[in-house]
C-alpha cells in the first residue's frame, strides 16, 4: 500500500501545474463574472475536487453566466435545463424512444450528459424530479430502463435556487442537498463593480468572446493531482471532530459524506498555496461552504453551527 501511495504522490511540478490551472480558469471566468472572486474560486476548486455546487441567491446576479463561463473556460460541453413544476425525471436523464425505421429503441440523452450542467431554479421542480439527479451526482452515471450509462468526465452540476418566491418552490430533499459539495451565494455587486460590469456589456456580452484556457485532459490530470494531496491523521481527526460537533448541536448534523467532501475540498485549497499536504487552515476556509447547508436546525442556522464548531473544536 505504501508503494502505491508513493506512486500517486504529486510532484512539485504537478502541484504548480494544477495551481496554474485553477488561477487561469478563475481569471478567465472573471472576464465575465465581476466582483465575486471568492465564489468563483470556490466553484473552480469544487470542479477540481469532483463535486457539485448549489447557488442560493436572488435572480439576476450572474449565476447562469458563471456556469456558462466555467464550461467555456475548460472547453466543456455546456447543458442547461430550466426546472419547472411539470418537469419529469426523464426530461433530465434522457429517455428511450422507439425508432420505427430500425424497429429498435434508441436512447436520447438528457441535459445531464454534459461536462457542466446548469440546473436552473432546481427548487421549482417537485422532489421526484429533483431526485433524478441523485445517482448522477453520487456516481457520475444514470440508469434508464435498467441500463446504466456513464456521464462525461469531468461532470459538474451547478444548480441555482430561487430564494424569493418561496411559496412557489419545493424544498430540496435532504439526500440531494447532502450531495452538493458546496452552497454558495454571489449577492449584489458593489457600486464600482456594477459600473465595471456595465462598461463590459456596452458593445456586447463578454461571454460571447470567452475562449478555453485549458482542455478536459489537462483538467483530469489536475484532478488526479488534487486527490494525491496528503491529509495526515491529525487533520483527518480534526475534520471528524468538526462533523461530530454539528451532530451534537443540531437536529441533523454533517454526514460522513460531508466529512469526505470537506477533506476533498481542502486538497485543492492546499494546491492554491503550493503545498502537497493539507493543514487545518485549509479545512477552516472550506468548512462554511461545505458543511453549513447539510445541517438541519435546532433553532440556529447551519452557518452559526459551523462557526461555533470552528471556534470550539481544538485545532491540531
């Protein structure tokens, strides 16, 4: 086992290449998405960690542009689906259609078969349709009529939630919420950033001019580097204690899946600092975005529980 681990240890060159990839993608996205460096960085590191993102925000702040910019930056296939109350699971995953000419059923893939899929206003669809994404998010595959098909690699879902019209939306099932690596918010721009944005769209939208800065194969190599970042036992124990704190101080705390996701999120965070190992600071920076949305109340919201955990649990 030790020899296998050494074979996958990333070199200094691997780490610098992965770091440069993240910085290049972030910089490219920021030609379109203004004034949101931290959320953009979170999305790109989530892509490196193999996770998915839930954007919880008001309409019109750039969520769709962010998803399109990610796909354009990695030369990936972008798919978008508008979630509505009458949307069916097959509208997401795909369906078998009978072809009279060949007398056979043919599979027509749904929008989930893309490198980056925007699930727009996901909470407008009922739980049954939302649940169509569970297998895709967990296992990067979908099963239709008993046949399982692999999804593209890489595969990233960016889902948006409508936070304004709560009476016309459905709550996300807990199992689905737990499969999102991070929940983020863009928010309204500051005055200077909004003026900058207006200047960029005077002669057309910058998304139309955005070019790829990396290819999919390069991204896959960077993801292998991220998985190889060392997480030593004291840091793993720290993650466990944070998760246990949330379970002891909320009706429903962070699941083991959440602990794994926090570990995976901390690895690309270490890469951004040029390290081949995770430190507690990496965990602390990622914990609010990774853990808060997994917690179901006890009178406090998830962000407060996570903040208390970070204040209370001893740092190794």
